[in-house]
């Protein structure tokens, strides 16, 4: 699969990359190689392969959801730049 200069510029735009013409010239053959490899992968028969969500089998990846004592208020406010003893104090965003 060959890519035109316009195709490369479109890909760069979609990727939010500002590339010079020289950079596009350097990257064009590399991107073409990647696309050739993807085409090869597309030719594989995957009809007997079950879809997967993760490359490694995972189980019990989440901690048990059990109630625990919360952090004491004094500890939570200890490093706050400003607080009133009960809550964080922050500058007004929408006015007074």
C-alpha cells in the first residue's frame, strides 16, 4: 500500500503532529512498512480464535469492596495550602 503526501499530511493532522516536508519524507517508508505488516495480519485466518480483552489472563485484579475507616479530617487537611478546619479553601472560580 502506498501513501500519497496528502495521506501522510492527513494522518499527521489527525495525530496532532506538525511535521515538516523532510520529516514526512523520512516517515513515509516507515509508515508504509507498518501498513504492509497490518495487511499481512489481515490475511490470517482467525475464525477459530476467541476474542480477548487483555493479552494476559487476569483474575481478581480489584481489591474487595469492603467498608473501612476513613482518613481523619486533620490528616486530610494537613498539607492543604488553605483550610478552615473542616474544608479545603480554594479561590472562587465563578465569583464570590
